[in-house]
């Protein structure tokens, strides 16, 4: 089964060499369309929102301290 890949590549090369220009242009056009579709789908998949960073222990402590001060009504530091 190791030779099948190289056999297929060889058959593709023979097809490309023997085919007329019209078929080659059509194949090239199809490949360009596939490339456009891939780029569009890749762009759509990247569009998702950015992931939120996890707060550090220091930030959580400061937030807790602020909440306690806000509860007391003392906003000064």
C-alpha cells in the first residue's frame, strides 16, 4: 500500500502534461475558488470574541476590598 500515493501523484502528473490548455485553465480556476472559500471560512472561524483573561489573586483581593468598602459607604482609600 506504500506505492499507491506515488502512483496517484504520477497519474496526476501524466494527466496534467497530456491535458489541453482549456482544461488546465478550468482546473486553475476551480483551485482559486477553493482557496477563496477556505480563506473566508478561516476568517469566519477567527471572528469569535476574545477570551477573557482570568483575574489574578491580587486583582481578586483588591476587588473584594473595594466591595467591602462600598458596602460600608467608605469610598476613600
